C-alpha cells in the first residue's frame, strides 16, 4: 500500500476518524493503531506479520530483563544477546545471498569449488527500520537513558507504527513512547503543518522525482554506454536529486500523517544540498539514520577510552562503510559508504591543518568551495548507490569522463527540476513551518478544500502511475 494511492487515502481516512473518536480511550486507541499498522504491513506480504511480532516480542522481553534491579553483568549479557538477535534476523534476510555469493567467488578465486546452500529469501519490507528501532530501544534501556516499557501494547505499537514502519524515519523510544500516555491534541498548527508536509511530499514524489526517474535517470543508468557525456552528467546529478526528493518525500508524508494522528516526529531532512561540508551534509541527510549510526555504532567503535585522531578517523570510516552496507547487500553500497567515509576523514584532516579566517568576506569563498566539494562527493558516490553492479558503475564513470557529443534526455525540463531542487535548499530551514502558520487562520473547511485542490493539481501534472519509494528496498 503506497502513500500516493487512493487505497492508502481511504485507509487513512478511516483510521483518522477512529483515532480521534477514541482520543479519550487510550487502550482502545492504541489497539486500533496497532491493528491498522499490522494491516498496513500485511498489504506487502502477510507472512511477515509474524516476523514483525517476533521482533517486537523479543525486544519487549529483553527490555523487561534490563531493569535497574538486575545485576550489571546480567544486564550486559541480555543487551548483547538482544542486539545480536536483532542483527541475526536482519543479516539472514538481508545479507544471506550476498554472503553466499561473495564466499563462492572467494573460493573460486582460491581454486576451491564448493556447492554452498542457496536459498531464495524474500526481503521483508522495512526490516532495517524496525530492527534498528528495536536495537535503539534495548541499548537505551541498558544505558539507563529510558526505562523499560511495561505495556507490551505500547512496545508493539512503537515498533510497528505504520507511518514510518517501512521506510523511516527511525524513531527513538524516548521520543515516541511518552506520546502514547497523553491524550492527543490536534491543534491548528499540527493540522496545517501535517497537510503542508503531505502536499509537499506528494509533489516531490509523484511529480518531480517521477519525471526525473522516467525521463532521465532510469534509461541512462540502464545503458550508460548508449548516451552522450552531457546525458551522463545530467543523469548522475538527476539521480542525486531524485533520491533526495523520493526519500525526503516519504518522510515528509510519514511525519505529516503522524501529525494528523496526534504524534510529533522530528525532521529527517534539513536542506542537505545546502551543506558546506561533508560533516554538515550528514547532519542534514536522513538525520534519524545519521544519529543512529553516531550513537549506536560510532560510539560502540570508540568504546569508553579517549580516542586519538587516527583512531577517530578509522571509526568514522568504518561507520560510513557499515552505513553503506546497511543500505544494501552489494559491493556498490560498500564503496558508496567508503567514498563518504574517506571524504569525511580528508575533510577533518584538512580542517585540522588549515585555519579559515573568520568574517563574512573571508567566509564566502571557503564556504563555496566546501559546498562544491561536498555536493560533488555526494553526486559521484551516488553512481555506485544507483548502479546495479560495480561493472556498470565503473563503466558509467568512464563514459562520463570520455567526451561523447550530443544530448538527448537532459532536456531543459530536467535541468530545471535538478537546478530548482538544489536552489530551494538555500531557503530558510523553517520555510514549511512559516507556510503552515499562514494557514492557521483559515477555516477548517476552506483548508480542506485547499488541500483537495492541491491533490487534484498534483494528480493532473504528474506522470501516470506511482513507483515504489526507493528506500522500500532497504
């Protein structure tokens, strides 16, 4: 069930009405939202409802074993086993095939031929996201940052809440669970802001990202050797913008839908293409994942000891490589993560060696150079993110830097979408909030009519069909 479809719209209208009808009946409201979340997940493949329930039950049980009265050695063992169990579930479904294929290639390179067990495993949609939420819940209890939740209903709803279940954002238990114990309030700002996010998200996904995918990116990445240098350059910029539009659109809609149900999620994208450094980009891009990797992977690699410069560089690099592997079981994703890790290390070392003078005049050119470097590291790396194999990615880069005249697909429309999508990244960070504030004074009926009109315009100007969101595969 995709967000930009009539089926989801009808589903959400029913849940919206029941949610607010039961706003003073907290247990019943939670049960309805939990049932709705499992129904939503079952539309992808009902067989994986059991996996979602097992993951939730396992993390609930681990949390109950991590109470403050339990001995430290036992708490550490329980937390470790719970994290391992979560990773085993994720690893089996997501990386089994990659492991078997890589091991087969290694054995063949060593002159050893073995028939390894091959299984056809279906990747459960959203498994990376609900697994990471389970890990964060267990680790936060172990670190005494939150207390174990006593109600299994609350924990099951936290793991499976449908707006962010299949593609994020990764919501922390410390942020979500307290909201379950308060009567929801749909104030005018939440209503207006939720509707603005949904409209903006639908426009980014069904119009801008769709036009880029169908008209430029997909055909060029399918056969890069068949297109000119300008088409290749345009498509690699185009995909960088497309993946931003596509993924930020999903989280915009997810945050907007949650707001209409009385839940408040944090921003997940904050104008990443306006970043003037690689570090700043990762503070703005997929913020819930970046902070997860920082708090649960980088911190673990660092340990309790004070790390030196080169050890911190190693940990940054490994964090980004593993972050790349999280995105997909392929060497292309590992290389994508390695490029970003190397760029972060180079950038940090450069800043330790070169002191940039303060002041607006002196700041402009370093900021411009930093933006140019950051943007092109991202767009170059995204070729590996998009390509289906290392061979295609390498061929794409070779073709891009080998001049071939002509231009076919990188039309003025595509250029306008790419350039415009980057240009709006330099608007103030609270632009959408300002738009919402201007709508607060509008009567609810008129606001609803305006929302409906926006949906009709988006439907009219967008291409036919709705492609799945890119991050569903992760």
